[in-house]
C-alpha cells in the first residue's frame, strides 16, 4: 500500500520535509516546484510510513487503497506524474535520504549566533503573514507583533477559502498555534493607516512586513457592471464566510440562473456553493445567514463564462474534478463554438481540456428557462465568450455576451464577477497602479528601508496557500540579510510603547 496526495494539496511541501525516502515531488529546489497544481507521491518509492500524512496541514494525504470513491482517481494522478516526468524527476527511486531545503532554511545560516533578537511587525494574519511569522519565530529569536484590521485573525483562510473546504481551512489551526507563541503579541481590530500610521508602526519595530493581500476585486469596465444583481464574487465569498463587513442580507438568491464571469478557482468555488445541495453544507463553515438563503435558493443553473478555450480554463484540474463528482449536479459544455469541441477532442491526457471529455456538450438554448421542476442543478461551461454588457433596470435581467454564433443575451437575475482580486494602496507605502502591488526587490519595499511585503500585495493575486511559504521565505531572507548588513533603521519606541499607542488609538 502506498500513500497518495489528493484534491486539497496546498503545495506548501510540509510533507516533503518529513518524507524519509524523497518520494514526494516536485520538491523545493527542483525545476517544477511551484509550477504544478499539487505535489505527487511516487508509488514506486513510497514506503508507506505515513509521515507525510501526519505532517500535512490540510489533510490531503491518505493511503491510496482507502481513498473515498470521489478521490480514488488520485492514486492514478500521483503515479501519472512520475510516468510523465520520467526518471530525472524520480529522485526518490533510490530510496536515498531527504536533503530538501525546508529542513534547513537559508536564513539560519545568514544570522550570526550572537545576533540580537529583532522586533518585527507583521501586518495581516492570512497565510502569507503567518508563514512569515512562522519563519521568524521558528528559525530566529525575533519577537513578532501580529496586526490585523479585522477582529478575528486568519485573512483568506477564514474569509476566502470556501466553507465546504474544511480540510483546507484546517491549516488555520496550524497558524493559530503561533498566535499564542510566547514571542508573539497580537493586535486585532487595529488598522494601519486608520488607527496607527505606517511611520508609527515602523518607529516601534526593527522591521515591518506587510501581508495585506489584495483587498478588492478587478473591474470588467462594461456597461451595467454596477446594476443591482451584478456583484463581485469576492463579496459573495465574503458573504458566505461571514465576513464582518458584509451584511447578512447582501445576497438574494431569487433568480433561477446565475452567470459567473471567469473560470478560475474562485468562479468554481461560487458555482459549487450555488449548485450543491444546501443540506450537504450543514456542518461546514458556511455562515448561518448564507445557509438559510441557500436553502431558499431558486437557482437551478450556473453559467461559467470563460473568455478563452477549455485548454486555458484558469481553474485547477483538482477543483474541476471535484465539481464533476458533486452529487446532484450536472455539468454541461455549451457547444456554441466549434473551437470548444475541437480543443477538447484534441487535448493530450495531461491537458486541461481533456478533463471536459466526459462532460456532455450541447448547444444551449438560452431562450428557455432552466428546468424549474428538475431536482438536479446544472453548471454550464461556456468558453470563448466574454461579457459585453449587464442589462436591466431595477435589477440585472440578462448578460450580453460574445460567442461563436455572434452576440447573444443570457437571461440571468444574478451575475458574479469572478475575474480576480486586486491590491489596494496601503497608506505610507508606494503602489504600482498597473499591477495593484507594492514595488519591491525580493520583498524589500522600494525606497522604504525596514519595510517588506509578502503574499498577494507583493506578487499579485495568484497562487494558492503553499505559494506563500516560498514567498515568505524570500522576504524573511531579505529582511535578515538587511539586518545583518546594518540596513534596518533603528526603532525609536519599544514594544510597551507600541502596545500603549495601539490601546489608546483603537
Ligand atoms: P484567476 O485564477 O486569475 O481567474 C480569473 C478568471 O477571470 C480567469 O478565468 C480569467 O480569464 C477571467 N478574467 C479576467 N479578466 C477578465 C475579463 N476582463 N473578462 C472576462 N474574464 C476575465 O483568479 P481567481 O479565481 O480569483 O483566483 C485567484 C487565485 O486564488 C488563483 O491562484 C486560484 O488558484 C487561487 N484560489 C485557489 C482556490 C483553491 O485552491 N481551491 C480557491 C480560490 C482561489 P483568463 O484566464 O483568460 O485571464
């Protein structure tokens, strides 16, 4: 029996560090690390010790023979990676010892043993901020001030990860253990820019790391975008995750058809939550108000608009597979453009479009309403189709879109714009309007000594949870190198003074 990695792999490679035989790839330092959707266990090398399963923060690793039906294909998916990538990637096949990078971080070698502990503020308690805090706490003697503008920590783990992805949310428990670390001080409900300035925060710490993410949504720039009934998927996600800044009645599910613009993982998340049996959400992390509305929901059909073809769908294959296995939900590909079927038929086994091969194709008749009597709901993938206009008066009535046979209207009472997040300027920091990020060099903010960025405000809004581990290692490495080189400005206030300031201002 061997182990296999499954759908919710976070790619942070915590498993790689504990594998005694190097059978998990791609590993840190290997060419493909960071470029694959998940990590894979080589069944020919796995010795079935289970160390990876114990170390996985998101419960993604299981014995291949015990996988539940919906996950059984992951045994083959793990094996196929090694068949595809061939012998050079199969570094564990000799059952050699594990020398992967996570075990001995670069920066441990950077810091002289007698280096005075640093005091570092981390703004934002989502995954990027917490990986940075973890590096500082576990590999240096630094004191860490955790700051979050919201009253509860967790960032996108709490307010972004879908409520039915409970295993993924579990990584929040790993991070939460650091909240009570003896060298951590946490300030919740403290907004840098409102309660304290960036300069004040910097003056009380040796360095500040901003992990503030991408707090808003991208805009389509089409007529009718702001009609009632057209909302950003980021707002919908915040609604079902009980974000304190989104009203419980912010969403009404009274339409029978919903159009989702985009086909990335956020689009798939919202489509899944809308389409799945609300009864199956009991016991998940879904907000009570959202569950009530989902139980009343009239939605029968969710249409995912992709502006490119199936071969370029932005979602990961793992999330698509999960959607295909969702009980009570049918998937359909709208066969409106010959390029769609052609791409699906021509796709190689590893291509994204191949995942649609067993999905029925039909030329959808948009003049007919979704079947109101049907107990099943359906998700329609419409590729090569862009929204041109949101139409309606008091409320959205239809979305005008492009397509193979020309423009057409898709009647819909709700549209969710899932075209990506966007960073917002952080008071006191430079900002690049084009990319929505803070300009930096390996995490060091341009022109602001002692100030650093990590996560989506550094790289832009893409990449899953594990990508932040690599990103944080780079930023913390830069910070420590600056500290050793004497490039950090000296703080003028201490920890106690900052606590007093924060208490007074909040
Ligand atoms: P994303 O992956 O960048 O997808 C954005 C989608 O919007 C793409 O389909 C894109 O099409 C489309 N789009 C962008 N601009 C458009 C426009 N003007 N008109 C029409 N379509 C447009 O963004 P996301 O879904 O917000 O996800 C952000 C990151 O979080 C991703 O890395 C994602 O994997 C991650 N995430 C992961 C999970 C998970 O693992 N379960 C869940 C949620 C989010 P093009 O591809 O043609 O640009």
